C-alpha cells in the first residue's frame, strides 16, 4: 500500500528550484497580472490577455517550485496538532503560499522564500487554531496556550518548579486575569463513548465511569420501603417474620439465617426456603404481573440491597 505523503514528496521533488533571476522575473510577471486584475475584471485587450496568461504561468511556476518549503514548515508544526495530519497542514500551507505569490514584490530586495515563509506559517497555525479543537478558541488565547505548552517544560527544568501565573503572564505579555482565563480552557474535548482502559478491568465507556448527579438514593429507598409495606400482607406470618428479621425491618435488628432458625425453632435451610419464597411473592405482587417467568422475576424493580443497607 502506497504512502500518500511519500508519493506527494516524490512528485514535488522532481520540480526544479528557481534561480534568483527567475524568481525576480516571475515575480514581476505575477505583479503585473495582479495589478491588471485589480483594475478591471473583463473586456481585456489582446495585450492584456497575454499579460494575464504569462502571469498565471509564472504564478504556477513559483508555487510548484516552493512546495518543498511548505512541507518543511508543516513538519515543524506537525507536533502542535492532535487531530490534523501532515497532509492537512501541507494543504493549509499551500493556501498561504498562493497568497504569498500574489502579494510578493521583487523590487523590495528580499528572497521569495523569506517572504512566503510567514504566509505559509500563518496558514498552518490558523488551521491548527480553527480545526484542532472541537470548541474554537480565540486566536490570541490559542497562541498563548501553545507558547506556554512549549515554554513550561523548559522553565520547570531550569527552576525545578512550575511557573506562577505572574511569570506565565509576563512571558505571554498579557495580564494575570487574562492568562488565568486562558488556562481555564480545556485542552481537549472527549467523547462520552470513548473507551477507557483501567488496569485489571475490561475496557468501558467514559460515560459509564461518570457519576449520575440526578440519582437520589434516599428517594429510591423511601419508594422501595413504601412498596414493601404495601406488599407484606401477601406473606404468611412466618414468612413475614423471616423477612423482617433478615432485613432488619420495622425496627428489628438484622439476623442471620442461623439466628432466625433458633428464634422460630426451625432449621437454617427451612428459614432460607421461607426467605426465598417470600421474596418471590413480594416481587410478583409489587410488579403486578403474576405471569412472569422465573428469569424475569429475578430482575425486580425493588432494590433489596438498598433496603438491607438501610
């Protein structure tokens, strides 16, 4: 399977670089075309059409000869992003390169690579600020956080401690309240369906590990007790006594099967059978569905563990 990045690098590597003389000549051709297009959009004379055709060929030649510069800048900023891959950054840098070719003025005396570097860099950085986060931050905030992420490890290595808010504000040349607000922005948004690894446990979704703020155990316990009080009349006297003693209901202390067996002068197994039959009666009565199967009966809406814990 071919590597798209390698294929792209191989294709642009075959394009010859520009000499200083070619760079100036092509720059002037593009400049003449852009000046003409700024004056009018139609009704060109034959001479003006030749200027436009020459300018378009010059622009394309300057772009293709400098695509390797875009790749170099994109690789430099590739580790700043978590969601955009290298080809995405290269594409954004190419947009900046197009703009640099259109605005380049060879009469100012500097090289095109020096001028275009800042347009390429701006396109890549803006792409990371706009697309790398689910929630977009202002450009100033994102740039300050990027600078802090690069500077903080060096500060800790040099001073042996993390920087204070004042030191962070001084480094970013902003006020302390501003840097405090920047640092409150989350660095990443996570999906609640994201799988989380826990040592010794199976992978589970993040949403399963978050507490349910709407859950009210006291209200559920009270509801369970009301259900239970209304269903106790369906039990025999001995079954009611076993349930009350085993779960500590109606002010009675909890007791084990062995302790209840001694009180009612019966065997432990007999007490366990009474408890089991009583629970089945209560479940059927509370759910109001006597035709349920044995499997369905075991999944009652009555939380017995919460009742016994109370």
